């Protein structure tokens, strides 16, 4: 173990040769050592030191690292072992070992996929292991940096395509697009890798498809836009009923996006016509639209559009999974829109049933229900603000409630009555809420006791008045000064973080948007996609191009029944690429020449390297140069 810390491979090989009679003992850690914990194996220590030579030596001698279970694992072994300090330390050290570049390069048959999955696991560890969150965050940053350095070693787009088109490790539903590794990277949240120049060029090329000259010729681009906007109902119908053989521009994601935008604008225009046409003046109280066939056609189109949206939403959800699909905000918008349209369909059916039963074509006022009763303040300020307001409301109402209804005669014989500002908890909570906006003054809760004494003079409870106003003042200080400033500081901090990562976040979000149009079922927009999906599936099932795999997945036969020679060729090409990338990785560490790809990688890692407050992982050993300097 000490030889590994020194970094001398010949010394490590010499010591390992002494274990020829006990070959299994060399893989274990030191049980009674005062310098190394018992769970620290030689391979783990070499990986933590990031020593490529020693890691290679140990791997050749069949040293292994048992991969840890994530903190959210619910297997029988994890349930049996209680969570404690020892388990957390073992898991942490294991993740530190497998997160090193030496282990990812030398011990993993597919370093890119290993980095993707490891990044996702480390995010789970950051969520569950709050005591070691900063260390897991640093490990996550190291893995992200490894992915960026890996991609930047690709010097041409053929190598990038070979890296991102690898199917091993990706779900079968992802393998139906040309770049399945891109979708896996999105699911794992490797933003820095996706924002690199190589990845962005690959995504942009896939986005444009056959329109390689898109944006260079105004006349050609204008015709393309016209064909997929104003003429899209005709072109989409031709592409649909020919199962995609004609108008092949719908196979390009950018054309799909343009048609989708035109279809959505038309859908909004149809909704506007339905709302304005026949729903004003004398027709405002009509319960049925059977008398107006034009509105019936418009509503049928609107519901067909909703059904098409639901079809694509369901297929995307089935292919990607719930957590990955709902990771972006616009899918929630589509879901809410589908819920609203489902509600309108239900109301339409119930209205038609009511008209057929009672024969009344007019809507009486007694059936109206004000929608304002369904509106509730979802968020007052924060959940903590609601709790604080409730606590203060209970305390203030306990002070002022006994004085509710008191009347006093002033010196000018006029009567003054105690206001009901704080007469109960509910009304107190309401007034405290509006006081946040300045609608509460000291005169609104002036204490009225009454008259007493031989001269029937007005009485005041000074202590109660001071206590009440002091509590109200403390409430305003707590809510306005403390909570409001806290919220402002959090927003400012979040804004700074967003501005620091705006380029990376923008490119990552753009990748999400682009990949939404890579799938085959996104070829035509709703409502044409309803017919297109069924026609395409029926055509390919008849030609036996798809194979049904349980549970309910239609997979292209070329993905699972590829010839052995083709698979072997792809595997050889990929392993050759990994060997080339590894050689370039080693050379980049030795030669400090900075090219465009290296500069772009440094820019993508700028937000990671800018984290100054993140501590280094524990047990961080020195590198070779510092060690030899100390020994000399």
C-alpha cells in the first residue's frame, strides 16, 4: 500500500511477486494497519491516486473492485445491513476509486457509458448522503470533466458519430434513433459533455438532417418554410398515407419542428374561432352547438389534435420512462393541456347528454357556478411564511379577541367601538396577509377597553396595548425584513448561478428540444400523426420489419438481428476508437498544446473549476512528482 502511494510500479510489482504462494491475499486490504482502513484494497488505493501504471498492473493480476449499491437501493442485502458510518465510508471510498480517470479508462470496457451511469449514481448519492454531499459533488465534477476530456479527443465528426451512435448500454427504444448515446447522456444529465463543440456539431447535424445547406440560401429556405407551414396539411397528408415514402423532408427534425409550430398555431386559431364564433349575444346561453356545423367541424379538429398529442405523449412516456420524460418543463405543460382538453371533452359529453334528456337548449342562470370559488392562493409567499403567519395569528388573536365588541365613550361624548381586526384566528391570518402589502395601520387594531371609575373615564390597558403592537411589529420584521430579504438573496444567488452556467444550460436544453423530434413517431404533427402512427406500424408489421418484444415494445429487426460480421466490425471499430482516444488523452496530459477542442473543453468545464469552496476528497494522496521531491 505504501509503494502504491509512492507511485513506483517496479516496487509494486516486486512486492506483488512475494505473494506467489498466497495469490488471493494480494487483493485484500490491511486488516490491522494504522495508516489504511481495512476496506481499502490495493486497486482502490491506486485508482484514488489516479496512477495509470499501477492500476494497469493490478488489473492484469485480476484485482477487482466490488461496485457499491446506491443509497436508494432496496435489495435484501442493503436492507439487512444497517446504514451507519462504516457503510457510508466504504461506499464513499469505493465511489472515489471508480470515479478516477485511471479506473474509467482501464477497468471499463466502455468508458463513456460508465461515466454516464456513474454521474447519475453520484447525483443520487448527493441527494441521500447529505453528510458527504460536498465530496460526492466533487466526484461528480470529476466524472463530468472526464466525459468532456473524452469527447474532446475526437478530432473529426466520424469519430464523434461512432462514439454517440454506440447502442450497447442504451434501451431498445433509444436504439431506433441514430445517436442513442445522446439520449442516454440527456437522461444522465451530463450537461458539460453535451455543451462541448463536438457534441453540439453532432446534434446540429442530426437536427438539420438532409438539409445540410439550411440557412445558407434564402430562396430555398423560404420554399422549405412555406412547404412545412402553409402547405403542411397537404404535405403531411401525403407523407402519412404513403407511410413516409414521399415528402421525405418530414424525416428531418428541423422540418418536423417547423410543421409542429405551424400545427400548434393553427390549433390556437381554431380554439379562438370556437370561442368567438356563436358564443356571444343571443347565443351566449346556448347549451348545444348542433345547429352550427361549422363549429362542430372546428371542435372535431381540436379534439383530434388533442388525441394526436396524447398519442405522442404516451409513446414518448413509454419509451423514455416517467423520470426522464418529465425532467423538462414543457412536457408538464403538454400534460396540463391534455388534462384541460379532457375536461372540456367531458363537459361536452355531459352537456350533450343533458340536452338529450331534458330537451332544454338554453342554459339557465341557476346552473352557473362561479369559477372564482375554485381559485385559491396556491402560494402566499413560501410555505414557511404560511407557518409563521399562522403562529403569529394565533398569538395576536389570543391578545385581542377578549376585547372584541367593546365600546367606549370619548371626551366629546362620541362612541368608539373595538374593530374586529384580530377577533379570530382566521380573520387575523387574513389581515396579517394583507398587512404584508401595507393594508394594516396601527389605528386598525386600536385597543378599546371601555369606561370605568367615578367619572366614567375611558380606560386603557397599557401593557396589553404595548404587547400587541410589539408582536405585530415583530411579525413585520420577521416577514418583511427577514424572509423577504432571504428570498431576495436566494433569487440573486440562483441568478448568479444561472448566468455563470447560461451557455451550458442553454445548449443542454437545446439538445432536449432537438431530441424530441428525432423519433419516428414525431414525423408529422397532430392530428396527422394519428393516421401516420397506425399506417406506419401496419406497413412495417406486414413487411415484418418490426419484432414484438415483451412488454409491448416494437423493435426494428435490424437492431436485434444484425449479422454477426456487422456486429463484430462495429465492435472492432469502437474498441479501436477507444484505444485512439486513450492515446490522445495521455498525450494531452504530456504535451500542453492547446487547440480549439481543448479550449472548448476548458470553457465547458469553467463552471466546475470555478467552484473554490468544494473541499478535496479525503485520503487524497500526493502525485509522483511531489513524492519524489520529498524522498530526495
